[in-house]
C-alpha cells in the first residue's frame, strides 16, 4: 500500500513539474519568438529548478512595541537562512533594538530596559544584511506585518520577494489546517513541539522545522510566488461563511466586502463567484 501511495505521489509531483515548466517554456517562446526545444520531463524539471525554486530562503520574524509602525518600534529581529534542497538550516540570528518603552511586553516578554543593554548592534545588522543578500526569498508568517518595519530606524530596506506562510502558501489538505493557520497550529500539524516562549527566533525555528518535514516544499514555494490578484467575493449575507472559510476578510482592502489576494490558479478552485478588483479602473 505504501509503495502504491509513494508512486502516486511521485506521479503527481512529476505532473506538476511538467505543467509548471511547460508554462515557463511557453512564456520563453512568446518572448523570443521561437519554439522551445524542450522535449523531456527531465529537461523541464531542470529549468524549473534553475528558474523557479528558491535555493535559499530567509525565514524572518519581528517583535514590536505595538502594531503601528508610525508610532511604535521594532525591538527584535529573528532570522534563519534555510536551504530548500537539503532542508537544512545554514545560519540563524536574533538581535534586539533599543527602545524606551514596550507596550507589548505582556505578549513578547521583552522588558524595554533589556534592549538598551550594550550589544554589538551595528555588527548584528551588517550580518543580517549579509543573510538577506544570499537569500532568494524572504518568508514570514503574516509577512504584511513584518515587512513594514524594514527601512525604518536602524533596520535596512529589504528589496527581495516575500512569501507569507499564512496567506501565500496553500498547505496540504491532509494537515487539516485553517485557511490562515497560526504558527502554533502549523507547527503542531507537522509534529513540531511547541513551547511558550514568544520571541522572534522562536517562530522562525517553528517554520524551519515545518519546512524540514514538508516533502512538497518546492511545489508550495513555487505556487506561493505566483502573482496575486485582489478578488471580491460575490455572495449573499447568508453565504458569508463560504468566503470566511476560504480566507477572505471582511472590510479589509475593500470596505463593506469580503476580499482576498490570491492567484488565478487558487481562484478557480473557489466554490462561489468572485470578481477581480482593479483600483486603477
């Protein structure tokens, strides 16, 4: 039975690789005005590896004094450089940034006075920048929140693609996760032990351990990097549960409506009608 399941899984992955690299080849044909000479799945898989799959990802998390990046501050950064092919941690780092007050101390347990103790902060930031440079993609859980702190105060701007492990990755159905799972639920679904510490590096460790256990990681990352489009759910009040269960949010980017950014591939799987939203129109 296990052998049959493994064979089926391998066939599904080869099929995905073939279709994905076929799309890449077709785009090249259009751009160059020539027909791609790719004939075998092996050739297409090699192109996929070279052009689509990130080699190194930087798993990143922040701890802050509040939710508003205009009035609050980031007081801790944690990061792990992770190699996708080998499922290995290459490097990890965390450092504190000095703040006067921490209104979120009850959540992250970081007293403000601790952040002001002497530490090699400038060297830590330089090392963090080196980790960013050698990474292909930044991965964060709730990336929209984390990315807004970079380019402010002492933190450098990050000019890399971001993947949100909560919104951009569609986790396998057999893990029985919510559409927008918490880091804790994600860790538990993959058999990763969870402890109570709420620090930046802790959440990075959880994600790294999940990625180590994820046999379809390449596929999930490729699909997470597909262009996202804003869609509005065209449903009645009585059907609102459909949008909520699909990860749509009420009053988020569109006031008075359920909306979500997603790829066209995922949009086609929805069980209710949606419309594409173009704010420029």
